């Protein structure tokens, strides 16, 4: 139920209750878009006018659809200030500008309910495709959408515990496109394009394809200028990366996790070394020879300099209060208030944002409505410039680290910025910029 016709893309999404079968003989109540989780893969083209009918069929809960990373007008971006009541409908409409191709995603953003609606199953991929793609079509475009899941004995998802709220909820099973550890068969010499999405609430994914050569070709906001060869990638919650992987030896290749210490509070630190997320069986039979990857993928203009410099400091507070364990997550000492504007910015003006993590955990920083360029990070007084230019909407700020980025909001309206560990966002680590 989606189609582009003469530059007009139409689709409809209904959020509501559904059932999944993760365990033989047990039903798991989930939330789903159009009955499926992850939600339908949306594919539109640069230049399209997009219209999406949204029907909130979640009993008793407001919801919204937020177009994570996409350059949409503020009043179409599913902000918590624009809820769609239970049983209500609305249309989200926006234009996809030139040069906006990229791996985006969509998820709800209602006040105080985002974390739960997402872990219960509401999230999906929104690919914006270019009119002409420099990546050879022979590399077949493959989405890997990571979510995670915790199930109780009865098959239902238990409520979040204190440890979940503190660290963000990390599930016991990682799913890829809704499945546990899927497999793929390819011919010898295959080159494949993978688009990886970390749609978990709070899990950091440090990933490697073993001895298959991995090349990064894109980030949150689309292609890089040139391919970059890597051994591994770290995907913080909400980040995306695009890879080309070459399968040059027959046998089994696994996409697996490596351990990453993101600063864990309390018991139950997940042990993520050696989880297999995807198995690729490479046959002895050679694949059709594929053209090489072009050395130039795209141009990204430098964001230039900025007259405005802002500083955002992330802190946490944990302690025993009158009612037991209390915790708070703050940006510049304030917890989120929907009725407060934290920053006023001018549309079209480049700003330098400095995100300082003075907390004991990593916090992935995200801002709505635009893509930014990271210029450098600083740790223990040592400044490291970004290795290459890339469009990002989410960047991990490790504990003790400062990340500097150049950002420009083109369109007026209210925009959220927050930690994308969704439990932290919910507990206050979010602010509002009013772009005028
Ligand atoms: Cu994925 Cu406020 O966003
Ligand atoms: Cu967002
Ligand atoms: Cu956080």
C-alpha cells in the first residue's frame, strides 16, 4: 500500500496491537505498524512529495510518527507537542529535497511513551533513494534493521526495571529484520551493499564481518564522499551505517558483535562478545562479476564556520531519595520540559554545538530536522579531528568525551535534541530548540 506516481508518494501506516510468535506455542503481544514489526519498509525518491496517512489504533495511548533524520517541516515531524490521540488520524506531508537520499527510519515520539512504544515494536525503515545511484545495482541493497527483545516466561514483554531505566532497556535477543540470526547465501566474489540500522532502545553494537573486507560507504545522512575501509564499526542506538562487503572466500562469514564497554550501572551488564547476527554462506560457485565501487560517491560541502557557539553538558544523578532509588538525566542541569524553549536559533545559520559528556555512561546525541557534520572530538585534552566528512543526525558521546559539530537548521519551528537511549530521553535528557 505504497506507491510513487508522478513524484507523489503515498502510504498509510496504522499503529496498533498485534501478536508475534517468538517462542513456539507462545503469543507475544506487540505493537506494530500495519500488523508487522519492524514496520513496512518505505522507499521513496528524492524530489517526491510524501503523504502518509497515520491512524493511531493503539488503545488508550497517544502516539506520533517521527521521521528520524529526515529534513521535514517541524509540524510534520511527530514531535511530542503534536500528539495524535488514541483512535485519531492525521496526515504527515513533506517534500524530499534534492540530495537527501539516505537511510532514515521512523518511530513514535509521544511524551513519556516513546521508549515503551518502540521496544514493543513500533519502528521501521524509510529509505530515500537518489534518482541515479553511484553504488552498482549489482550489489543488491540489503537492509539490516536491528532491534532487541526481552520476553517473560509467559511470552509477554515484561515492564522495565530500575536497571532498564538507568542504563536503557537492553533486550535478551537481538533481532535482524524481526528474525533471530537469519542466513544469506551468496556466490563467490559477491559484493553486497548493507544498510545497518540500530533501532534498539539502548544497545551499543560493535560489529565485524570477520575476515570479509568491510568498506563504509555511508552514514546516517547518506553516502560519504569516498569509500573507507574498516575492520569494525560501532553503531550507537539510532545510528546507521552503509557498508559494502566483499565475499571473496568460500565458506561461512558471520556478522558478529564485539564487546563494547559503554559504562554500565548496577548489575546485569550484557555480554555482547560473539553474538552472531547474520550468517552468510559463500558458495564455491562464482557470482556474476560485479563492477567496482566508484572511488567518488558524492560531494559534501564543508559546513564552513559559525558565529554561534553553544555548549550542552550531559549529566546524571543517582541516589537514594525518600521514595527509594531516584535518578535523573540532564542537559545543562535541566530535565526536559515540553513547555520550555531551551535554545533559540536562526534558520539557515550555521552553529557550532559542543556536546560534553560528564556522566558515567555513553550518551548518543541526536537532533531532529537536520544532518550535521562532526568536526572533532576531545578526550583527556586530546583533540582528534573527524577522519572524513559525513552527514550525521546521531553521534555517540562517550563518557568523558566532548564532541563538536557544525549544524544548521533550514526550517523554522520547534526541534528536539536528546540522548537516543530512549529511557534517558524519557527521564529528561532532552531539550527544545526554537528555530526562527
Ligand atoms: Cu529517533 Cu527524537 O528521535
Ligand atoms: Cu529524530
Ligand atoms: Cu543517555
